[in-house]
């Protein structure tokens, strides 16, 4: 009885985070009547660790295919001048402003790329939509705080989730509309998200 508990505590202290598992994992296993040093428990922990690492690798590989850091960096490459110009375009749409995208230098394959937002006011960006979403969430939280009389931090999650779902539905509807009219060169997903 007491010798087994002392041995398990000593094994947990001797190998923190290794071999026999963590102290928290030992306490969890012991609370449900499992022996943390048993062979089935060790095999289960190894299998779970391997499954988690394989799943993480698959998610990172597939996520990198859709959203690369360099691809996202393009949409956040803004300057103060770009932000002011874009805000002027949004608040005063009746002004005559050139909105044609500008092409950069030709790359080695002979294909020219569009200029990033800091060099082209007509380029799509994710900075302004993200800041707008953040402002919307803060305004919703302040509105609910004022009407209810006390602050509840859960409103941030509710407002973000609602806005994200509605934004995703709008973008998916636009993508579906482009598919229905058979647009050959449909804009990328992040371009649609930025507009």
C-alpha cells in the first residue's frame, strides 16, 4: 500500500516529464485507479504522443499549403500613407481615385507580380479589415457593458465568433457566385477576404 505510493512518487520525482510521465499525469492516472508504470499505460502514452505529433505535422503541412507566412506578410505590408489613402477611399468614395492595381517588376519566369499594399493604394490588404473587426468587437463589448451595467469578457468571444462566421459565409457566397458564372481567374481567397 504505502510502499507502492512512495515508489510511484519517487519515480515521478526522478524522471520529471520523462519515462514514467509527468507528475500531473501520474496523479490523473492514480485518481482513476490506473497504474502509471504499467505496460499498457506506457504503450498508451507512447501511442498518444506519436499520434499527436503525426497529427500536428499533417496540420502544419496542409495549413502551410493554404496560408503561408510569406503570403500573409504580403497582405500586412502597409505603410501609414497607405492606411490614410485607403481610409480616404472608404470614407469619401465619390472622389475620383485611380483604383487599378499596379504591376511590379517582371520575375524570372516573365510573369509580373502585383505591388504590395504599401506601394499600391488599390492593393488588397488584411490590416484594415482586421482593425475594423477589432473595433467592431470593442464597440459591441462597450455597448453590452453600458446596457447591462456590468462587464462580461465572454462578449468578446461571442462577437468575434459571430462576425467570423458571417464574414466566412459572405466570402463563401461570393466564391460560389464566381464558380456559378464560371470565372476562370477567380481572385484568391485572401483577396476576397480583404475586400
